[in-house]
C-alpha cells in the first residue's frame, strides 16, 4: 500500500482528518502502529465525501467505532480510518422511542434510558462500544441483545444514505446484516418500553457482575473468543490451565480466562501470538475450535 497522494491528503485534511495517529490511541487493547489518516465525520456529508475521495483514488478504508473489539497491527495502516464515535449528538427521546447516532456510547445510552424510566437496554450497560458497533455485531450480554429493541437503521450503502426497517430475522448471536464494508450504520431507532420497576436494579446487578468477574482495570477487547456451541470459552481455557499464560506483555487474564489483557507494553504481535497459542492448546486438549470474537484490523480493510 502507498499513502494517499498529496491532493487527496489535502482534501481529507480539509474534511477534518488527522495524520499519523497512533492506533494505540484508538483501540481498547492500546496497541498498534500509526494510521496515515483518521477522520471522525461530524455529519453524513463529510462521511460520504471521504468515501468518494477514497473510492476515486483506490485508498484503503477501515471503519472503526470505539475500537473495543479490534486488534490492529504493529506496522500500522496506510489508508484512512473512519471513526464513528463520540459525534456529540444527543439521543432524541420521543416517548418510548429513541433515535440516536451510531457514534453514541451504548453504556451512556443505556444509563440515560433507565434514568428516563425506560427499559430494554439495561442488560447492555457496560458493553464498551458504540451503538453502531452494537448493531453491526448484534451485541448482547446477560440475556439481552440489541436486536430486541432495534426498530429501524439508517445506513450508507452503494453511495447513498437511507432508513430501513431492521432486518431482525437476519440477526443472531454476534451476527448482523449491518456489517462493514457492505453497510455503514449512521443512526438507529430503538423501541424501548416503560420501566416495570426492575430496570435500575437489573442494570446495577449487571454492572456489579462485570466489575467482579471481568478485568476492567487492564486494556483488553472484552471477550476474546466467541462462545462455542455447548461450551463457554472461558471455562475451556481455564480447564486447560491457561489462566495467567503470557506472551510478552499480553496475558490470559487471571480473573477471567475468556479475556486477554495488556499487562503493560504488549504489542499487537504479542496479543495475536497468545490468541493462537490458546486456540492450539484448547483444540489439542478438548477438540473444540475457539473462534476469535476480536477482529483483526486488516480483515476490516476495504478498497471501494
């Protein structure tokens, strides 16, 4: 890959793009080399313009939210990172319906919905990603999923933006039709329900369970592996005596074996090597193949 030509670079910078941004600042693992350009589009027009520029110049593009489920490379990325997070637009609550931009924090939205006397998101509080990212992977926890409250989705597809009714029949465990690069989610409409008096307690309980069982004080990407059918990834890994196993600065969490954490100074290569080691050992000892839930940044690359 080559860096964008000067005229394209200037156009991206005019849209608000920043140059040579460390990926370690953009992903929750806190690893990775520099990205040539990072753009946080403030509105759909700048998003569409940036994609048009990259399409015309065949510049590789990667879509990123809060970077909570992504492992970049130590070499960095020589194209454009489109980061849809923290756009500053407040959610619009209309009765039990809420319309919100894709870059909004899922946890912040869940907390506000409960404060407003609504329920439906309380079990998702604490998932460290954006609303758009949650829809793109059908995020869920403690028996709740984003699809349970998803009503409509605003998408960018084939050069245009449009609202559509949520395709719920195509959503399942960590599966969604709203995935990059075919689709960019820019906003969603959620249908919540009046609080029956349990939402606050449920949210507090879910947050307590997260604090007690998950290594939230160390950089990670949440659950490293998807749940294998009929098993729990963390239990399999712990059963293979891999808790505390390290490669460089990366470690299988001593608190929850389903998490790989950055103990300090880890490289992306350390994390990837440890993921592969865990997969090899678990398969050898149990016959179960662990599929990473964490996505490698280069696998998200698209040239339009």
